[in-house]
């Protein structure tokens, strides 16, 4: 092959790669534009960003969540304490801000761990099929037979109460649903022409799974993550409420609800504020997830 042919081949390859990158960029810009056109999805995204800001910056602005104020016990909202104080005189705003950090950390990290475990297992089950699929999915079905929260409660009870153990329990409880979603997507993509062509070309199985199949289910995984995070937030709040999660005096929305139980008649706002925070955070993620599901649906692209 002469130099001219080599140059032409290299130029054609470069043009093809450039066209592919441009198409990918255009696709993401189109998806972003369509997402911004969905009011509820934008509202959800704003709510998520606000609570992320509260979790990251709020504790530094609001101050300590464990500082006692014995002269301000169960004080109502005021200039010094915007949402009042609890039964130990601790500032409710500070505790909600610190609780946001705990809840979002539990939701995001547990979801990431579930994805890290569930994606490879689901890929293997859907791609190799046969006895590999049978064994993995029968184990998965056994775990799925337990409700998500019940399984997380059992795991947390075995591991012991702490934030780290709560994250592990929530991640393990979420893994089966991730495996099932990834397996289903893999079974569909396994039959596509580009995968069959790679198999016929002798490409290694791992290369096909990670370079051909996994990138084509990115949209599904993004949507799954936005659904798993609020489930983790609710799970952390429930476990902390039951005494299996974060322990006092550390702030958590679940711990705040537990402490507020005995003061509902005197100061019901103690339960309202963390409850509203949980509801709004999960609502924001769910609205964002619904919007992403619609925008990233291949049938709508």
C-alpha cells in the first residue's frame, strides 16, 4: 500500500470518528434540550440541586448540630433559630442540614455500590446465559423474595447500627433489582446485529460486554440510579428511625423523627420539618428520574 492510500485511509477513519463524536454530542444536546422542555423534570432537578447544596454547604453555614442550648428547649422559630430548637435546645436548621448530608450520602453511595456489583453480574447472566444465568438468577430470585426494606432491616440488624453498615445493607438490598434490569437489557442487546457481528469477528466476550453492550444501556442505568437514590434515602431514614442506623447525637432525618415522637403534642413541627425534607428530596429525585426516562427513551430519540 502506497503512502497516498495510507493517508486516505487515515483521513477516512478520522472523519468517521469525528462524525461519530459529533453525532454523540448532538444527541446529548438534543436530550438536554428536551429535558429542559419538561417542567416537572426541571423542578425535580432544581430540588435535587438545592438539597445537594444544603448537604454540602449547609453544615458549615448552620453550625454544629450537637450544640446544646438548655435555655432554648423546644423554642419556636425566631431570628436566632429559624425553625426553632428541639428537646435539647439544638438548632433544627443545623440538624436538618447535617441530616441532609447523611441521607444523601447513604442514598448516593449505596446506589453506586449496588451498581458496581449488580451491573457486572447482570451482564454476565444476560450475555452467557445457560447455567451461568440459571445459577445467578436463582440466587437473585431468593434475595428478591424479601421486600427491599425488610431485607435492609435484617442486614442492618446483623451488621450493627452505624452509617457505614446502613450503606452496606441498603446496597445489598438494591443489588437484585439492578441485576434484573441489567440482565433484561443485555438479553435484548445480545441479539442486535452489532453484537452478533463482534461475536462472528472473534472479539473476546469481555470486550463485547464492556465496549458494545454496556455503553448502549447507559441511559437505562442513569434512570435506574435516579430511582435507587431516593429508595436509599428512605431506607436510611427508616433504619435510623428504628434505631438501626445513625446513632444520636449525630443528626439524621430518621433520628430527628424518632426524637420528635414524644413531643408531638407540644411541638409537632419537630416531626414536620424532617418529614418534609425527606418527602421533598425523594420527590425531586423521582421527578428527575421520570423526566430522564422520557428523554432517554430510545423510541423518543
